């Protein structure tokens, strides 16, 4: 039986593995990271490449390593000179620099050797620990951490879902298996979405074929440096969040705090400049209906008499579906094990992110405890710190005074 099984090999799961093995005294051979992809951070690399991201939205202190200044120090090394770029505010690192540093951390601590390729499909108790059924066989561990993300559940608007059912070639930038680099040349491409991913993807396509791309947004570009106020990173807002005892109110607070569908000012400026010089077209309207023409072109009918857009290539950048990640196997475990969930369906956990004895959560599953930054890199760092400081017993401490 392992000491730890981490389900999810993204930023959250990989960072937790580093913290547990380097700070909490867990022997590396006693820990595995379960992920369906052949390398750690595979979905991170795919999603960021598909968007055309150049710089992260978060600052230089948010990364995979332990010390906050590790990325800054790495940027001064000979291996990083080709990637040594930061922009303000918050000294945001270039994606290439961040990825080079992440690869360095993974290689230095041999975290890739902890990877078990497979997908979770069941969770039951096994003596003093847990048994996880996977596509690679059963795995038993005294502690299990669910570091599940939403990268495999892109949000499809209703009109796009209809097109998919009839086999129309509409694609989502976050759909598993999609690769922007494999797109064939186009006469006119439409990118649908109003957030940073849509803006970056439209800019990348316009760079490739200037004057052939339309960015279709439901609203004017909403400018925010981060996807929530920086006060949520620390006690300024988190202290008050911890005082909220009603989980319905916590969910409302998270929703209100997030700047969904927003872009940092530098990306907004790039879009506006590209539109001014004709590299891309910026259209603000909502799609109310869509169909496929006899020619194979997709026709988007816009609200309020805004007309139509027709294209053979429609690319959605509409974010991720809001439902709890994990799917059917986690649904079954919640029912069979009686795991507490809030009305929104997300876990009710204690301050150590413990859901029940020996079972922990990170990422979106931890947001009712950590708040709106739970999904971000800073949320990964905070979650790993909480779990590692909880002691090695994995004992669940009940929450008192909270309302479901």
C-alpha cells in the first residue's frame, strides 16, 4: 500500500507531490501520481499552446517550485537565458520561461518517475486506506488527494451543442485532442468568447493569417489584471471568507469575486490594436442560433439584428463547464461513502482540505474552503501547504457551525 496517491498530474497534483516528498518527509517511492497522459502537466501544455498564451496572468512568485523566488533565480541561469522575460504588473513570466522552470523542477526532483499512467474509475475504502480503481489496475494508498481539474470539460453553448449533434465541424479550444497547430488554412475563421483565452487565440490566428479572423464576443472586453482581486490571495479577503458559515453564500461570494470572461489590459490593448490595423475583426454580439449551410459553411445568427457571420471554421474559446470535476466515479463515491457536499455539489472539507479520513482535495474541489483562487497556481501552492501542515495522520476534523 502506498502512502499517497495523487489523482491528477497537472499543476496542483505535481506541486503537491513536490511538497509532500521535499517538505513532509514522504518517501518518493511511497507516492504515485495518477494521470491519463504520458507526462506531467500534459493538459497544461496543450491548453496553453492552443490559446497562444505568451505570458502568464499570474506573477513570478506563482510557480511549481517550493521557494517563492525560485522562478526568478532560475531566470538568471544559463539554461533560462533564451526564455528570460517578464512583464508588468506582478512580473508575469513568459510561458516559455515558466514551462522551462517547471521541467527543471520535475527533472531535478524526479517527479516524472512518480507518474502512473491511467484514469481513475472508482474509489472505495481498503482497511486503513483507500483503493482506487484505475484503467491501469487497482491501487491502494493510505492517503488519496484528488487534484482534479476542469480541463477535460469545456463549456459548449447550447447552439454549439446542436451543431455537434449533427456532425458540424465546430471545435473547442479546450476539447481533449484539439491542437490549434493542426488547423488547416482558412478563408475566414471565427473565434467565439470574450475572455483571455479567446483573445489570445484570435491574436495567434491573426498573426498566422492576418485579416481573416473575427473575434466574436458577447460583451465589450472586460479588463482586469487577474481573474479575481489580488486581495483573495491572502488574508485580506480570505479571512472574511472563512467567517461565512453558509455554503450557499460561499458559492455566491466565489461567483461574484471571479472576473469571468475578462482579459488583462495588455491583451486587451493587443486586440484593439490588431482590430485597428485590420489584422482581425472585433464583433460584439451574442449568437442566438446557428446552422450549417449546404456549402458546409457555419452560419451564426446574431442577436438584436446584428446580422450573421458565416465561416467554415468556428473555434469556441468559451471556458469550462461549471459542474464538479470527477464525473460518474466520483459521483458514485460520494453516494456510497456519504461524503458531504454543498448544494452546488462541491465538497465540504475542513481547513486542511480533508474530505474524510485520508482523503484530500485540491483545485476546483477545494474552492469552498480556499475561495476563488483555488483553481489557480497560487491556489495549488496554498492547498499543498495546508495538506502538508495537517500532519501525516490524515484525520478528519469535523466542521462546526457551518450551514449546508
